[in-house]
C-alpha cells in the first residue's frame, strides 16, 4: 500500500516539475507587440535596418525600442525617407501614419502607442516636433505640447493639434483604463494653410484596433444608379480619390466609409466613380464593395 502511495506521489511530483518547466520555457520566449504602419505614398518598411515589407504593414514585432525607416517607392524617388525610433509594448499596438513629401520639413508623421501604467485611470500624453502646438480634445483647448493629461475619460476622443505655419493634425483615439496613450507627432510646414487629417485609434492589440467615424447618414441615402460602390472602412477613416488608377497619381479628393458612388469604369483593381457636378475620380478597389 505504501509503495502505491509513494508511486502516486512520485508521479504527481514529476507532473508538477514538467508543468513548471514548460511555464519557465514559455516565459523565456520572445515578448511581442503589434506594429502597424500606413503611409502615403506606399513605402518600404525597415526595422533595425532589415526590410520587413511595404505599407500598409501589420505584424507582430518583438517588444522594445526599434529604429523604423520608411523609404518611398521607386516611382516616388523625389520624396525623402523618414527615420525614427518606435516603442513596441508587449501585447500592445504601436501605430505609425506618415505622409512623405519632397522635403523633411513638409513630411508629417504620427506615432501612437500604449504603455501599461499602475493607475486605474486613463492617461494621454501628446508631444510634437516642434514643441508649442495647441492641443484640443473634443473641441476643447487643453494646453500646448508637451502635454500630459493624467485623468482623461475612458473612450473615444478627437485630438486636434495646431500650430501657426504648420498643417493641422486631427486624430481619433480611444483611451483605455490602466494605459497611457502616447501620441508623438512630427508636424509638417503648411503650404497655403492645408489641413491634414489622420484617424488612428490605439488599443491593446487583442481588441479591435480602429474606430471609424459614423456613416449612418451616408448609409441612409438613396442608392445611386447601379453598378455602384460602397466605401469600406479604411485605416485613415477616409479614402483618397485620385486623378488616375495609381497610388502615385495626384489626389483630387476624399470619400468616407459608408458613402455610395456610381461606377463609370474600372481597371487594374481601381474604380472610376462619379462624384457629382460632372466630377469623377479613381479609388482603390481594396476599400470599395461593388454592387451590381
């Protein structure tokens, strides 16, 4: 009888050792977060000098600080590259949105990421280059950069960053209890007071990543003449309309998710749509659902 007891105890002890070993090995594995990169125009993505793909890019990356570089495609050789450091948190999302230009002064880059904090509150930190930009949250001015708000209500907010002589940036974010959302923006010099807008939402990687603006009013409008397209949700919250069926073609306008437009022509995965008032333009079929 004693032998059986000793045998059972030995088996249980061995099982506990195996479980502990598996947990130990698992804990030593790479800790990862999610990196998402969007850019206009399309660019090659380099992480720590290694080419990891092209924009739009989305994949798991080992957590920690990395050097990120965006190099415009060969068709956009006149545009300058951008390089900077990004932080990847374990099981968290880091989002980069860049508008590359012919000069570093007119290139705009938004880097948004989350950090776990000990507080149960939601925090927001906004920095800009250069400093001194005015920050408005939900149309209420909160101060100038660098700015930290240690008790911002949990949920979705619209953050607007403006500075004389620079393009205004508008971001849709979602704050989460127990996390500090950090938005670091490189502002671009303004050319005639143009306004650039982006809509990244930063959340833990295991939750829905993007929050799009409401499209209820657009969906309630009468359908246009068939065939037509319905604009899908996009990483930026809008879809660029171009003068030709190419990402290198000039931007002639923007359409929003949920809106519907008649199709005039199609080629190479692009749709030529009617915008009304005798205006037309091309949109990528990647973000459009055709209704015949």
